[in-house]
C-alpha cells in the first residue's frame, strides 16, 4: 500500500525540479538515537547527495569529490552539503571517519528507515548486493525547500552526472 | 504472513538446543555479490555469534573478545568462529578492518537480507536506533548442524551471557 501511495504521488518516478521537499522528516547525523536534520526545512541553497551505500567502492570514490570541492560549491552560493544514505548512523559516522572527512563540513546523514529517500522517489531494490532497498545515486540543489536541479544516475554504480566536477559546472 | 509462518515454526521464540540449523542459506563474507558460507552445512563444532549492528559501540566491544580468545576456543574443540550481522557485506568487511581483525581467522558474515537471522528466530525490530530489523545478540554452539548451546542476551545492548569469557567457561 505504501508503495502504491508513493507511485500515485510521484508517478513512479523521482522528485522533479520545482517540487517542494516534504517538511519535517528527521535524519540522523551524529546521534543515532535521534534525528536532528530536516532537509525539507533548510534555509538557503543547499546540496543533497543520495548514495546507494556507505563503504561501497563507487560511493567511496564519489563522495570525496564533494569534500574536496566544498569551498568551490560555497562560492557558487551553496550553503551546506548533505550526503544521505539508507544506512544506520553508526555506519555513516564510521564511513565519514574512514573517508578522512571527519574535519570536513560536509554532513553525512543516515536515512536509516528510508523515509526521506522514499519521499523523493529515489528508493530502489538493492536486495542482490545490499540486502534491502537503498538510495539511487542523485544530487538535488534545493533552495528554501524547492528543488532547483535534479541529477540522477541511470545506473546506480555510475558516477557521471552526479560527479562533483559535473555538478559544479551545471549550477 | 511471513511473520506468522515464522511464529508458527518457532513459537515466537528462537532456535533451541537440539534443533537443526536450516541447510543451504548463503551468507556473504568477502564477496558482496555472492554468498559463500552456509552455516547450516558446516562440518564439526562451530561457534556462531549474532550481533545487532556493525560499528555500534556494544558490538565493537563484544566481538574483539572472540578475536582475542580464538585459540582458547580452538582448544575447546571449536573449529571456526562466525560473526553474523544484518548488515551488508561492504559494512561487515569495513568493520572487521576497523576492529583490527583483518588478520584474524574469525569470519565476519553479512546476513544482508536477514534470512539466516530470521530462520533462527533472532530478528527483532531495531527501527528506532538502526532503522530496520536486526539480530538479537546471541551465541550458538553448533555441531554438524545441530545446535548444542544457545546463549541469548535478554537486552540486546548487554554483553553478559554472550561474552567470550562466559561462553568459554560454559562449553
């Protein structure tokens, strides 16, 4: 039923430019017991990066580009960068450390029950490799809760349209 | 329906001493694309340790005891030790490395879709902290596929009856 409602709302596809992010969904950052970040309620122009899995090789090569180019995104008017994975917060915190990004201002968020990822229509069945539903690889530019740009990989393992350097040149 | 069938099979509880592990369920070790270990088909006397979550603090203090006391378990006639988590294999592999256990003979297995954990009646709802269903904390001693000892924590965060030193003294 939840899948059906979702398809009716999103037409089976993902969120589009011009859409508003749903308000109020809490994602976890540094406290696994409690969500603290509401992506739909952020003020200003922010970047959201959805990735299929912490510690997977494609994501571990994808995300460092955003850490490395953080200042260049800020110069483009981006206020903050949020990486979102359907992993638990213990895993996303460990992954941030493993990537050597502990000191980075890039936020690593756990959408551990997939609520946010489902709401933006980016869940897909990753049962074969990861055991459950995960996030497609995508980037959203969101301004005061309104989606301004959407980049989605047609193959989740690819890092092409969502690559930091590509997104930097398009926003 | 799956939950109901499971309760009918297991009486809502976990696997008991004298029960046979189901044959054929594949768990992943070093290759996330394919399961390679069938716990129900192992020959000899083996130890299976179920843990709620890779990278969580209780599990990260629990599992090293088995790495440290590996030789003592072997002296007790244990052939191999298998740690099982409802995490994906990228995460269990990264966790093994993080625990400094890369050189250890302890196997870290990903039950990424929860098949094995469900079969032994050890799944529980960890939605609040981890987003989905995970494994209770337990230890099984299994001899040629028959369960000989069962140790289960009444509270999953506890490391008491399943502690390596305790299990060593009881088998």
